[in-house]
C-alpha cells in the first residue's frame, strides 16, 4: 500500500463537491486526493508549488556547477580586463 504524504486527505468525489471549503479547511497544508483509498494526486497551495519549483531549479543549477567543476582542465583563463 502506498503511503499518504499529507495530514489531510479527500476522495475525488468529495473534492468535486466543494473544493474551496477543503482548501480552507486544510489551511495551506497539502491535501492527498484518494481514489479507492490510494493517493492519486496531491493538492498544494500555489505558493508552495512555486517554492518547490524554485528549489528544483536551484538543485539542477547546483548539479550543473558540480559537473563543470570537474572540467577544470578544459577551463580558459581570462582576466576581467579582457571581458
């Protein structure tokens, strides 16, 4: 059985009835959307989603930096005056 990673959960049919009330009840916390008692989606506030996307971008950039650090032997030396 899959683990539910939210303090609040709701069935798809309950979600269809009154999504605004559920969002208010959750007070910004994630809501697990269940189908046959299994999580099929998570409903999160827009601000949380935007923050997660920012963190993912930062992580991907950090991976790129680490990858390029390994290529130091291919680096070209330049001075600030040359730029």
